[in-house]
C-alpha cells in the first residue's frame, strides 16, 4: 500500500522543475548570489501580493521576527505578549533583544491567541503584542489591534504559516506595524533552503530593517549600529519568484482538501479547529485533537498514514523559559492542545484517493 506522508515536497518540485532550474541558472550566470536581482524582484512582487508598500527579504522567518523587534525599538526591560501555542521562534524574538516574552493562552475553539487574556497581562513595561496566524488561519485581528491602539502597543503579525490568508477579505501581513513571514521549505510559499520576509507600510521600519540585515551598512565598510548578516540568497529569491506565481492555486487546493476533511470526518473523538466567518485560512496545517494521541498515531501508522505533530510542548513550558517560572495549568487550552494535537496530511499535491482513505480510516477509529 502507498504511504501517505504528512508532506511531500518532491511532488511540487517535479511540477515546476524546469522553471526553477532556469531561474537558478540565471542567478548563476549573473553571479547574483546575495541580495541580487532575484531577491529584489521577489520583494517587489511579494509586497504587491500582500497589498503592502514594502517587503524586506531576510535569511529566515526567525530573523524577520528578530529584526522586527529592533526596528520597533524593543529591548531590555520591555515585555512582549504572545501566545503560548506557537512555534518557539515567536518567543525567541523578544528574547534575542533582551525583552521578556509574556505568554497568554489560546482560545479553546480557534486555538488562536485569546484577546481577553492580553489585557490582563499588560503592564507599564509592555511594548508590543505578537499575534500568530496559526496553521494558516488569521487570529482575531480587529480585537487584538483595538487593544494595542488603546494601550499604545505595537502589533506584529507572525504570518509564518499564512501566506495568502485573508482576514475579512484582506490578505494578512499589512494589518500590524510589521508582518513576519517564513519561507522555510515546508511552508505554503517555501524556498529551497532558508528564507524570511518582513512586510510593512512604514518606510522608516523598512529602511532600518534593510540596513540591519546588511551589517547595518548603507555604505560599504561604514556601520552605524550593531548589525547582522541576514540577507537572502539569490537562489532562494529565484525559487520564491517562481513559486509565488502558483501560490493561490496551491492554496485553493489546500482549501479543497480541508473541505473534504471537514465534511468527511465523522468521529466524536476527533475535534477540528473552528473557522470563524472572517477567517479565510490557507491551511498550512490541518490540525485535529484526539483523546489518546499515541494510540491514534500508531493506528494511522499501521495503515501507512504518517501524520505530523505541531507542537508537543507549549512555549511557556519549554526548558529554555524555565527561568520565567511558568507552571502547568497556566495556559490550559494550549497545554491540552499540545498533548492531544495531530497534523493530518496536507499539501497541494495530495490526491483524492489518499484523502478519502485517510478520512475513512479516521472514521473507523
């Protein structure tokens, strides 16, 4: 029996192989290996795609979050509120600049940051909120943004999993002061290597980030502040330029697969992420919860289905943040999700036969 993997990147590559290799060859022919024409072209087209004025490409999604903190002036003594239910890179950002991450729980139905808990954690040290469009679904931006405006806080969108997702009909990445994207290979828009991007409508933030990523140098060998080597490579930019043309098509296919899951799965043990009317998810992940995860995984594996797992330890309980003295029970919804979540196979090239087989096996569990 054919193995049904959580993700298969080779199938996508084979579809666009000729275009990708031609684009990479052009980079080699022009020896534009770092921050060259392919990166600049991608920055322009991705900014247009997201409906924002600026996009600064960097070497990873983690770097995009890191540089956003510096551009917003966040540093030692400051606090940044973010969800406990996210990939750890969201929390690294304030930590890298000496600020304190302050974790809040997720909602029990959408699994997104709970706005009602944000205000409880605001102090005179709070400078920003990072909202995460988790699994490709936008968080409740208006609610969170209103809190930020009322309390004079920056809003950063962690859109690492949400390329092309829409909130109330508008693409994410331009609602906050800064939007942060990852172009890790497995993302809806992923390169062959590492990559990230920062979107904004603020010219000052954009210019500062462009300087920071290049050793804080506008003129070669002259450095105005502590800088970083966080530029995007030319090959990565070329790959993204090709893939961006197909992103909406691939996202639409993900939505078709998600619809099949939503409509086909009929098992009281399985709980799926609630989709509000205002959220147009691009389903980077299709996460479900099940009471007995280990048993469920073994059942699927025995039938040649190999799901993913995101994320088994919430940020506030990670060893790296032991010094913050969080304990089990502080974010109960995030903790439940971490102990019971499973990511079902989800990628645009997944065929109907594999989806139907997965659904039938889940219903028989």
